[in-house]
C-alpha cells in the first residue's frame, strides 16, 4: 500500500513538473519569439533590396529564399533562415517539393564558419540542427550551422560500420534518436523534411514534435538524426543538444 502511494505521488509530481515546464517554455517562447523574423523581414531583406547591404545578415539569397545570419551564441555559429514566413519544422510548406531544400543550402553555407575562423574546417566538425516546436525559442524556422559535439563525433565514428539507409533507434547523448544515412546526392535531391515525413510512421501528421540534426561520416555519407519530443522524459526534442557552439573539436 505504501509503495503504491509513493508511486501515485511520484506520478503526480512528475505531471506537475511537466505542466510547469511546458508553461515556462510557452511564456519564454511568446516573449520574444519573432526576433529573428523581424531581423530578416525588417532589416536584412529590405537592406539587400534597397541598398545591396544585407547587414546584419551575411547573405540574402532571394532566388533560393533564405538569409544567413551570424548567431550571437558561439564564435562560429550561423543560422540559415527563410525569407518567407515559415514558423518552424511543423510548417506544411517544408513538405512541398517546390520549397527550397533549406538543409542542403545550410550545409553549403558552412563556409561562413571557415571564413569567420580564417581557416579550413574538416567536414566532420560541422553539424546542422533544427529544434522542435517546444524545443525552440523563435517562431521562424532557423537552422543552426555549428560544430558537432566531440562525444557525438566519437560515437558516430564508432557506429559508422553499422549505419546505413535503414532507420535505427540509437541513443545519442542522453536521448533516443532515429538514425539513418543518406548519400550526398540524396541529401541534395530530396529535402530531409520530406524524407522524414514519408519514412517515419506518424511523422507527417506531427512534424512539430521532431528535432533534426545532420552530420557527416568519414566516407562522406550524411547522417540524419531525428529525435521526437517526450515531455514525460523531459525531452523537448532540441536536436541542437548534439552541437557544441564552443567548437571543442577545433581546439
């Protein structure tokens, strides 16, 4: 009886914790969630169109529909952000084949990290990340272009022989991820957003619950890592957790 009472108390406490955490996330999200959108729509795009000056963005690419902005966190971290209003990973626009392959474009934009550093960076250092709807702070899609965590790099290198085109459930860091590899051409040809929606059961109807990260293996294959939100496990699906904005791999 005592054990059952403790179990009930534990479950109630956990429920309260999750509820409070969700409220805190929502309040923080709503407080300044349009900051990136204002920078893109009110500064970068008008500056490029009117004066050919994209500042504070480093690049405005109207043809492919995105800007590249230096993030305030991390010496080398950049963000790729659409010029159209796309709230986040849950947007149905990302599942339209006519929409730019923003993740492939973000990988191409990694050269901004090299220019900032003033030196060539091995591809195995780079990573991309997008957080889920509850794992982000901004109400505009933004792809984090940054360094991979050193321990995740080591783990992927060890797993490389068993990674292939089939989805596998693997623990990366402290959370469970669905992981598969794609070739360079597959990465360029098909948006990972569309691939995830088509291949992971239930994902198409619930894309906002997923965080996505991408890195590269030594043989050039891309690794697609997808985490699903689970608030009971205090997992907000922030795939950015696999990144290291201090770039220890470069030290």
